[in-house]
C-alpha cells in the first residue's frame, strides 16, 4: 500500500481537522525519516494511519480491547485517550492486511511511547507532537531539537507530556513512564546508579 491509498482509507473516518493533522504528521515524520535514515514508505503509512481509530466509539474500542488476545486489559483501567493507538494497530491489519510489525508498533505506541523504541516509533511519537498545527508550551525548543537529536527530542516530548498530565492530576500509563525512564537512561549513558 502506498501513501495515497492509505490517505483514501483514512479520510472517511476522521474529522477534517484530524485528517489534516494526520497529513501534517506524515509530512513532519517524512522529514525526520530523511534526516534519521528511516524507511520513507513505512513512515508514511505509520503516520497516515496513526489516528485511524481516534473516533471509534468508546464501546467499540472497549469491546475490541476486552476480546483481543493481544491487547493488554490494563488499558481499560486508564483514560480512553490511550485506546485509539493499540486499537488502530490491530484494525489496520484486520481491515487492510497491514502486517508490518514496525509500522503497527509505531501506531500502537504513538500516544504513550514505551521502552526501547525503534527509530520509526520515535519519529511518529515526535512528529505527532511537533507537527506545525500544534501549539504546546515549549514547543519551539522541541522543534529545534528535532533538527539535531531524535532521542533528546523524544525525551522532551515525554517529559512535557508527563509534566502536563501530572499538573492535571491525570493518571499515567506505565508505558508513558517507561518511555521517559528509558530515554533518560539513553541520555545519561546509563552511568549513574542503576535506577
Ligand atoms: O491523538 P492525538 O491528539 O494526535 O495525540 P496523542 O495520541 O499523542 O495523545 C492524546 C492524549 O493522550 C494527549 O493529550 C496526551 C495523552 N496521554 C499520553 N500519555 C498519557 C495520556 N493521557 C493519560 N491520561 N495517561 C497517559 O499515560
Ligand atoms: Fe493519537
Ligand atoms: Fe495524532
């Protein structure tokens, strides 16, 4: 499947704003893929499909998580905002036959991140946050870092998201913390006490 075919499949499922966000994430992700030597074709598909299930009903997503043998049930204990990535990773295989594990993982983890992210996972995680339609506090610095260091950029995204969630007194999914801890370890060089 190529980017244009993916776009045609995604568009009817999203609002105009969300669809345009997805296209901007794809453009941003492709720039990062060029800079950091990642497959452009995989990046395009992962980015175009990343929010494919954003507007599935909560009932449907809940049912999919409950009945799937591969999705962790603890997702249901956390905010439903965390469900659309894992559900989309499953659905694009089921509905469109996309079996590529790297693409599916980048979609699956785009909201939370996780430990040991691949370059493709990092790129979708970062592009979703820095695409030109976003305006978060401190975003200029994150965009600037994306020109230089993918790990440091993902670390900033992870830190900003956790800080924001804590300020709102939201609960934080373990993978969200795992991403932060792992990226911090990579930046540390692992040379502090084993933490
Ligand atoms: O789908 P998008 O709006 O493009 O962006 P997204 O999928 O990255 O994130 C959706 C929201 O999820 C965003 O406001 C941050 C939030 N989020 C990320 N990690 C966690 C989380 N929300 C909760 N409650 N817990 C988390 O661990
Ligand atoms: Fe999303
Ligand atoms: Fe998104």
